[in-house]
C-alpha cells in the first residue's frame, strides 16, 4: 500500500504550520502530545485553520477535549476512506 505521507512531503509542509497561526500555543502543544492524532490529523487541523479559522477558534474556545474529539473523528473518517481498497487508484 502506498504511504499517505512521505518524509520529503512532511519536511516541505510542516504539520500544524497553519494551525499555529490561529490557535493558542498551549493548544498546539496539547495536539502535538495527543497520541491519537497522526500526521494526517495535523494536516486536517491545518486545513481547518486555512479555510475555517473562525470556526476553528470557536471550537478551541469550547475546550481542548472537544477540539481533540472533533479532530480525531475527522482524521479517522478520512483515513477510513483513504485506506479503503475500493478508493485506492489502480496501480496496474
């Protein structure tokens, strides 16, 4: 199976780079320490920070656990789709 993110891609696009511009530093630390959040989850958070910064700040104001829960659910939903063999392009 093809890797979703390779080392070069991660080095070029630092996870949470956009989120750091929107969220409080302590929230970023909390997300980085959360074992449940993968690199994919960090890119989800960056996407939210880029396209929905106001909504992301409102989610942050509800508390770290609520933000983490929403982020984890979105991460898992996307990974389920991406890891589905019916979704993967044919590499024949």
